[in-house]
């Protein structure tokens, strides 16, 4: 298989502009035009059936790709960009283009970045040799100037090149944050928690469930799809059974309550709820869904009470069983919706509040480790990392040994998360500790606003209840689409749920009722 990088169109465009360029004599222009003809194509054979030659070739010969490569070769703004960084970014871009085509054709995703990096290394090596061997300083300047004028006259091309330049810059600044380095940083933060986190005494509290919404996990989507489908199926069966029994009193009941009409109307709302689309969890849609569940429960309970008085329904076990099943499904859906905090799906910004020692740090560390194992980018910052009253991102970057600014960092993390289709998570535990209690109130609005610009990043903060007013300005939660959730420790758990904690500390469950404080507050 031959992969070919054709530059005919690009070099032709540059050559055509030479006649209009006033910066050199005719002889110089003629020599440069001849030299440009030498780099019209690069061919390379590859014995690899995994790569689709058409898809890769299409990316290579796109105007935007070629202008980006030539911009790297001739523009001064790329002077600080290493060839290795350029190769890596071109490979990522090519892989994304190939996989867009593969997805449209129902093919498995292409993952062999090595073959792409090998080809781009070859191309850039050849072009760099040509540039440095064949062109003098004046000729390089002419090519750079002409290419720049072409881009300035094409706003879409300029926008693309500028964006890709920023992407490459952001990658270069964060390339030391490898997967291994992110693991090391998380491990260091967790070790610093000391006794506040003990995975061997781990207990599943109700608070863990809200992280399913925060990351819009498949569990949420599948739960609603399967249970709503089951609900609709059972409603159809119920309506069919009702149609087979004639009873004047039911006709009066139906006329008075609009029973069947209401069932059908609410059924339509449930059918139209596509649980795999994030926009369905916006407030207006969720309120509509919750109201549908509530109305169905009320109507079915009314019918259940009514049917006990009517012999045809009282003796019909199928109808009675169907009503019971319907109520079980709806109550399960309604309860799940209540625990879900659905607003987090479209606004993944969460503040965990709670008393000191209630287990907030343990919860964040536990979720951080779990999500990291699942392939999410995870950063866990502790209150003790904030030792001055400087801007918070600066202090976070000191911990990360990162040299860029907040937009560079967030843009790169957002891009990585987008490529893996897994949200990145930034945790900040114990905002009230360290210097945080003195500076967060001045920075929090701007801090949240910066994170919100990047849709693939979720933010989780924790803070003691009695410090909420010290950290967050008045009315902060009314206008910033940030969810506050109170972590209540073990207060809602049964003895069975508490068993991992009790077993680890050798606590006899029989004396638990006399240890109310200890079992509500893990660090008591």
C-alpha cells in the first residue's frame, strides 16, 4: 500500500503568488518557483491493512493539513514547537479524521498511532531537509510571507491554523502530564490525606450515586431506557385489558377522572424521553417527566381503590397484578430520579458540603481512584496545596509543575477528554483548609467561569458546612448552575451497609445503636 503526500496544489498556489510578490527580483522568483516543484509529492509504502489508505490520503492532501505543515516549516510562531510535538499532533488529527470516516461506515476505530507518527516523521524530515538545503533565508521569508497572505485572505483557513497552533502549544505545555504522571500525582494527593481515606473500610453511601449524573454514565441512560420501555409495555397491556371489560361504573370513573386519556398522555411523555440525550435532563424536560410519573401513580392508586368495589375488576387477577407491577416500576423510576440530581448532567459542577469528619475527603478520594481506573483524567487538589493567597490556578500549577496559564491547561485537558469520550475530573478537597478560607471568596466566581468554558471537564469541590458563607459569595448558587449536595456520612445506612466499616475496626454491630455519633460521623 502506497501513501502519498501531494503538495501540488499548495506549492502551485505559492508559486502563482510569486508574480504578485514585490519583495525580490524576477530571477530570484524564477529560482524559487523551480525549487518548489521539487517537493510536489512524497511516497511511502506501508504494509498495514489496519489503516484505510483512502481516509489517511484524504487527510494528508486536505488544504488545511498542508497549510498547517508548511506553516510549521516556515512561520516564526512555530519556532518553539519541536518536531516531536508536531508529529504527535498531526497523528492525533489524522486518527480523528480516519475514525470519523470509520464511524460513518460502522467500522472499528483505528488505534495504531505508531504508523501515523512514522509517516509524519518521514514527511517532516524530508521537508526540513529540503527547506534547509535548498532554500536560503530570503527564499524562506518569501514562502512564509506568501503563505501568510494566502491565509489572511481566507478567514476559515486562518481560523483553523490559529486553532491548531493553540492546540499544539497547549499539548507542548502539558506533555509532561502523561498518564503515568497523572497517576503519580493522584497517588501523592491520596497519601497526603492520611487517616481521612482508608479504602479497606470503604462503605457505599448514597452520595456516590450523584457521580453517575456528574459524568452522565451509561448506568443512568440504560436505567431510564429499560424501565421506561417496561413501563410503556405494561401500560399498553393494562389499557388492552381495560378495553376487554365493560362496566358502566368504570365508564363513569373514566369520564370523571379522564383516566385513560391521562394514561395515554403521560405515556407519550415517557416515550418521547430519550434517556441517551443529555438535553432531555434539562429542568423543563425533567419536570415534565417527574410530573408524568406522579400523575400515573395517582391515577393508578385511584383506580386500585375504585376497582376493589367492582366485582369485574376485583376478581380479575391479571388487572390487579398489572397495576401492582406498574406502580413498582414507576416508584422505582421516581425514586431514582429523586436521587439523581439530574441538573449535573448538563452542568457538571458540584459542591459537597458536610460537617467536619463526616467523610467528604474519603468520598472524593474514593471517587477519584474509581474514575481514574475507568480511564478518566483525574486531578485531586487538597486544601493544604493552597499555601498563599495567590490566584488558585497558579497554586494548582505549582503542584502539577505546569508552566502555562489556565486556558492552556483547561483547553488541553478538555481536548484529551474529548478524544477518549470520558470527562476529565478536577477535585478540590477541603476548600476551607490552608489559605483557602481567606482567598476563595474573591476568586471562586471567576474560577468556575473559566472551567465552564470547557464542556468535557467536571468540577467537584468540598467544603465544611460552617465555612460555606466564608467561601461562596451571597446568592452564588442561584446564578452559577452549581449544585450543592450535603454529604451525611453513614446516617442513612443500615447495619448491613455499614458492615465493611464495622468489620475493619472490629466493632460489634450489637452495640451500634449506642454509638450514634460514631456511626454517623466516620472520623468522630
